[in-house]
């Protein structure tokens, strides 16, 4: 989570909304990104979307079912849909840094919202 927060803070230096996302596989960070909507002039350049694209490219596959998404803010509808949180197709596990005091609590709180 500290790495995701550092990436989010880096985004503020680029006049972006401070959101950071990491994708972890096992004990390795395979992708990380901050928002780039202003820099790229692209409404879809959210941190989660960029991290998902980068991780898919790194692994050369679209299914990231053995990965965990760490993000500093609850994903918007677009990003939640891209990771297909409810169906657990793309990214079955994710953790939100700022919803609760612990990663376990974060997972539980968002899972109950998502159904």
C-alpha cells in the first residue's frame, strides 16, 4: 500500500488527481500507475485502467486471476467494470488503501458493497 500511496503522490506533482494503483502477483509488483487523464487528455486514463493494461502486457494475457489490485481510492464504475470485481473474471482480489485500517478490512468492506 505504501508503494501505491507513493505513486498517487507522484501524480500530484503532475497536476493529476492523486490516485495510485499497483498490481501484484505473488510477492512481485508487476504494474503500477497513477492517473494520467490530464497529461494524456484521455478520460479513461485512470490509474487502475493503466495498471491493468500494463500488467496484461507484462504477463501477455488478459486474465489477471492470480493477481491483486491495490488502489488508493475505491474504483469508479469504469475501473470496477474493467477489473470485473463482482464476477472475479479479470482481477478477483483487490484492496483499497483508504477505506479502512487494514487490507483485510478493506477487502471485506468493498466486497459487501459489491455483492
